[in-house]
DNA sequence: CTAGTGATGTACT
DNA sequence: GTACATCACTAGC
C-alpha cells in the first residue's frame, strides 16, 4: 500500500487532505468512506492549529511520524480524530470531519440513535467517531500498519470533484480554505459559522450554585 | 430553514 | 478561570 503522500512536507498538508477524501476507514466493525476533511498545520503557519503554540502533552502526537491518530476530547463529551501527516518533528494533521457508512450499517445505526437518516450517521467529526467507536484510547495508534483499532484503505472507486472552503468552528484563520469535501455528497456536514459561547450570568458573577 | 443554548471534561493561561 | 476543530434539542419564522 502506498501511503507516501501522508509524509509529504508539513507545508503540503492540504495536498494530503485532498488525497484522503474517498479513502475508507474501518474500526470496530464499521467502515466509513471519508467525504469531508480539514487540514491543520502548526508552528506559526496556522493559528487555528492545536500545535500553533508549540508542543504540549496533548498535541505531541502531531509532531510524530505520519499515519497515526491524534484523538482529542472537545466540549467535555465529544471526540474528534486527525490523521497525522508530514515529516516527524513538524506538526501537521488532517481532521476527519464526515463520511458515508459503507459497511456495518446496522451497527452504526445502533451507535447513533439520534440520526434520522443514514446520511446523518457520520455527518460531523464527533458523529464520525461515534459510529466508529473511536475514543481517547485510540490516540497515537497507527492507521497504516494494522497495530491499532482503525485501518485506512484506498478508495474503491474514483472520487468525484473536490470543493474547498473555510474550516468549520475555528475562531481564527477564516481566510484559509483548508476544508475539503466531495462535491455534492449528502453526508458532508452542513457549514455553520462558529457561535461564541456566552457565559451564564450567575457564573460570570461568581455566584455559587443554588 | 435559522438562531440560540445546555450538557460536559480537560488542557492551557 | 476560560476557551474549546460539537451535538441535539427547542422556538420561531
């Protein structure tokens, strides 16, 4: 299997992101065809990246070799996963944002009872992790050497046209069009501008709970 | 369809 | 203490 594109220079992580579209990720009995991704670089080049301010305990995986998962928890209850790209020592990763369930459909439906349509089973980064049953324990595992719970396989058919646009939910770098998706695919998550969290009044005033 | 918000844990300042 | 690469649900067009 040729995974060399994963190790392209960190500055070309957008190329790796485009290549990743249409690839299939299998984990825990469910296979998903990737339809939407976002590229993140690090070290000053990309203020939206978790690695922008340097290496920390959380983002250390992004500085490692390509082909491993960077899984993090967000908003206390959701998991998102990236595939690490670029050379070792330089931070770069591609966030997996959405996909189409192509195998293990019944299992996927069981894991996503809130989904009304099959196209909504994995139409978002946290939904994708839910159908694949991937969580923090998969952090830093490889998707290319078979040692981890998830594996990556090439597209089974040619992918269609690729569209690009600003990344979702990030508060900075809205002018960098590093979100890529397969044009017209119904499983792509709908774009929503980031809505700032407004703190509750009682919390802002420092009042204790009733 | 859009806009608003509660739930919830952790890393980092 | 605060921000966060989110989702599901509600209310109101």
